[in-house]
C-alpha cells in the first residue's frame, strides 16, 4: 500500500516536520476514463487518471500521434476517426500500461454488421434458438434488431427463439451520435424442413466414361461447395462435371458452406453407371468420284451388340463394319447408333463423305529414302479424270507432267504436293 510518513523534530521552541509517501510493493494499477467517448472534430476530451498505487509519472498516447505527460490531460482531435488511447503510469516500484482499443469516436457514424452463431445442422427442429453477434464498426451506442418473425430486440448481442418453421430475413440498425446504418441479410435463418442443401444431376443413369453434370440447388446462398461423387473422387464448384470410370451404383454427397454455416446432403444410390456403348467410327476414304466405295469401321466402346448405320444417301446397314457405294455426286452426313442391353448412343459426322466430278488428288513415289543425288519417279493416282497436274517437290522446283521424274540434289526431308484440275474443279 501507500503510506504517508511524517517526521517532526523540535529544539527549544523551534519545530519542523517533513512528510514522504512510502509505497510498499505497489506497482501502479493503471486505469483511466474519458469525459466523452463520442466527440466532434475540434471538441476537447478530458481524460482522468484512475490509477491506484500512487503513480508518480504518466505518459498518454491519444492514438493520433499526440502524447501528454500530465496526470489528467485534455486533448482535441482534429480528424474524424476511431482512436485507441493508452496510459502508462509509473512509480518507484515499476510501471503498468492500460490500452483502450477503439475508445474515442470522432465524428463517425456506425457501420452495421452481424452474424448468427449457428452450428452445422441437418435438421432445424422448432423451437430454434439462435444467438446473434453484433460486429458493427465505429462504436454504435444503440441496436435495433428485427428477426423477421415479428419479434425485435435492442440488446447488442441478443438470443432469439424461432417458434415457427420458415426462412427468415434478419435486420440490424445501429446508431450513435453521428448517424445510423442498417444491415439486412435475406433468408439468413432457416427453421424446420431439414437442411437447406440440395442438388440435382442432368442424368442419373449413365455409361462408363460419360460426364454427369451436377447442379447445386441449395437455398442457403453457399459460397463454397465440396462434392463426394462416391467413387473415391471429389469436386468443387456449384456445377461440376464428373465421369464415372467403373460400372456401379454411387452415393453422392454435397457439402455447402457460407460465411455462417456448413451443411451436407447425401443422395443414396443416386447415380447408376452401366456399360452403355459410346458410338464412334471412321472410314477408309471420305472424298472421291461420283462412284465411290467406302469401308466404314466401327470404333465404338462399351461393348455394343447391334449397329445401325445411316449413310446419308438413303442407304443403311446393320453390319458392324459395312462397305457402302456412293453413286451420286453430293456431300453426305453419316450416322451410327450403337446399342446393347443397357442402352444406346448415336454419333453423326456432318458432311463426312464428299463425292464430286472434280478430281480427287492422289499419288505415290517409287522410293522415299536414299542418298543425294536421289532420283524419284512419281505416279499420279488421282481420280475424277484430271486434265492438268501441278507438282511441288518441296525443294523449290515443280513440274506439270502427269508422272514426273525428279532428282533431289541435297540431303533433307521434303514435302511433295500435287494439285490436279479438270473442268469441274481442283484438288490438292
């Protein structure tokens, strides 16, 4: 504690005394108050020291770079803002500091913000208790809550009981000497009816290797999504695509989160993956004259057992690898439908076959590898009765013969081009 010690001495008729304060084990216990916590710019604030244990010196920091060593100073703030004030008090036994964060509001109206304190849930039973936490800035001094169900509160951090199922919009209005602000959060609280997470898929029966598009339907306004597709793989985002690589039946789980909560929903046995064919094919040629035999090869996966071809000219086939003769000039779209007991798939290749009176260029070389000088004989194999030929041997030389002979004088690799022409057109 602190003790006043007084010494008095006397001699004859003369008396004198001296007094000192003795602090025993008393490091200051710093505290202070302000005359006002909300002030306008250029309005003085009086700070009063409340420190115990007899401090002998004081150092104030007012949060705006100004300081003071008075015990009970006054300070005037020149700029709007929220200021943290600290006081360090000392005596011969030590020192102590008190910091009051965001203590003085100079001219700033409040900015409303809040959040509900809600645990993750799968079902909200009624009645439902929700705690609300005020997170407003700029030192509001009053709070007006509207919980969306007709009930209100003026408590800073209220507890509210929802007694009816529904989805509720919550509003908070905060005020101080300099103004007010309102924050509205639409559909913030859902009570009853189960978790507000849902999703759908564009198909629930799918072939191996085919994409399924999943779409979030949650009503909780999620900002992040984690999908478990049931096959050991996961996905992110509100609308992911996923391909299952093995036959089976799969559960799918979506975990959706927003700033306030994380909820999940699982749909059991939701996706069935079968060995459904995926149709594909190619042809040994796609361009030719007005009469052209084309051999088609089935490239379908997924073990098809039946095939249905449409050659685009009225012709069709049920063979796996048919040959078809085109007899009329034209451009043809070819379609294959491959099927098995689990389903079918169709692929169409648009304008895949072209037959024309114009020539179709083709040629061969009698040899393709050798040492320079290297002599090559080229043979025209073009169809459609070309009447002129232009050869580009790739080394800067050319020829107009039908079946030319050419000598390559330097080593290298060369691209050779033949352009053939008749009265109906040309081809390269």
